[in-house]
């Protein structure tokens, strides 16, 4: 078996500076997602704002009979959020269900809503989901808009 030798090398100072900037930016983004900027550094501050978000349901087009399922809904109708921690693709997945128990799609993962909601639900917070817009004649990714609001 042939031995592989690695030659010593050094990273350029500019590259190292770039890596440091990227790490600093990542930390800032993490803080911005968790703690509002005006609260950073204040030890006695309690966050009392309720979590609220609006998004288009993900994966709608993959549900069998998706158009018929959405046609059975009305704007303003309550929907149900069901965490799916055993999902093989995303442990933070949250199903969006109709009042009839039909899965309509998922809370989007790519834009971060699923992670935020999953952590909030795990911590004991309760949410209300409402169908705010039904656009069945548009692209499936825009067919169902959902408003999620934290309740007491």
C-alpha cells in the first residue's frame, strides 16, 4: 500500500480573515433569529411578544388530491399543526392538517419556520393555525397560505 504524504501548508491571512467574518456573521444571524436586536445584552429583559408567522404551506403538490382537499377549505378556517419528529427527512417537520384530518402540506423547513415552531411547541407553547388564503389556480407552492399565532 502506497503511503500518502501531506505537505505542510499555511492558509493565507486573507482567507483566515474571511473565515472569521463568516463565523461572526453566523453568530449574528443566530442571535437575530432568537433574540430581538434591541434586547441583546439586557440581562433582566423578558420577551413577552407572542410568536406569529405567515407562510405558504410546503409540499402541497405531493399530497394526493391536493386541489380537492383545498377546495373543501374556506379562508379563515382553523387548521391543525402536528409535529412529526420521526420524519426521516426532517426531525423538525410539522404537518398541516385540515379539520377533516387530511394532510395538506408541511410548515416550510427551508425558510426556518418549521425549526422555530417545533422548538416552541416542544417548550410547551400552543399555536392556532388559520388558512388565510386559498389560491388553487396558482402554482401549488402558493395554493395555501397559513397564519400561525401563539395562544395563551
